[in-house]
C-alpha cells in the first residue's frame, strides 16, 4: 500500500525514523494484528496499534465491562459498564483511527478461530488465563506466527517476544519455570499504570516484529514498579518440550 499525502502527514513521525521510513509504515498499513483481550493490557496495546496505522486489527473478548475494571482499563468509560469489552474498545479505537479495519469478536478465543492465527502477522496475548495462553502458543508455533506475551499483577509485570523460529523456545518452555500460577488481579490486585507499561511494551514489540526486528534471543523482561527496575534473562529451549521440540528435530 503506497502512502498518499494524507497518510504521509499522519504518520510522518514514524516515517522520520530510520528503522521505519515509508516502507515500514506501508508495512504497518498492510498488516493484520490479532489482540486477545481488551482488559488492562489490551487497553494499552490497542490504542497504540490503532494509532500506528495497523491496517487490520482483530480483537477477541467475551467479557463485559465491570466497574472494577475502570481503575486500569482506560479504553472503557463509566458508560461502558455492562457492555462487552470488545464492543466498548471498538467505539474508542474508531475515534482514534477511523481509517483502519477493526474486526470485533465478542467471544472467548478458542480453537474454532485457528484460521485467524494462521493468517495473522502477529498475535498479542493479553489474556488472563493459562488455557488460552497455551492454546495460542501451540497455534502460533504451528503457523510460525510471532507471539507477544504479557502479564501484570500487583506492582510487577513481564513481557516475552516469541518469534517462533525453529531454534527458539516457546511459551510452553516458560511454564515449567513458574508452574501453573493461577493468581489473578481480582485476588492480588494490580497498580493501574503497571498494565499500561507492560501493554505499551507489547505494542512496541508487535511493531518491531512487523518491521522484521525480532529479538536475537528469546528472553523474558521483568518489570518491578516498586523499585523502577527492569531485568531480562534468556529463556532456553526445552529439548523435551511437547510443542517446540518437534519442528526443531524434523
């Protein structure tokens, strides 16, 4: 997609960047990004991807806006309480950028939507349950679709960019490090800006993936808001991983 004058002006601050330029912005406009969840993380990811000019955004969320969400889920307003989150987000995103295509699916993500993962350029996982995360990981690995995973709780958060290359680990490799943690924001709480910090990093990683700027090695970035610290450590591929060890040995 060639940039016309209006889009050149709209996205000129991107175009000025040596790693983006017109070619990169055109790539954004031609891309399809899927975001799973319009909660705390999704509400930070989505407006930046929309503003960046991602040509097609597909959003999954089956949940309704609750008054307890308003403390951190900034796409939703007091008038959104009781409304499906995907539809609430759509209204706000359309005001941010009416030129992009917004696909709203007001259902929980499931294997029924495998074809969407296969055709997408990047998946951003903003879900809040392990079952969905593992399903997304399996499908992204199968179709070699980059996956940007994030989570936040209390005053901490984490982000992992999985390019899904044959030599890379996957999310299933990570779960063995921490086990099946089920603690949620409902039980433990979360400081509202923490989800914004993690979500904007996820959005940045998604844009970098579209620019063909994946990480050299897969690593987990941990954010500690209490002490304003970021720590990163590499993730090793499990030789016995039931997901990612298969293609690596084919």
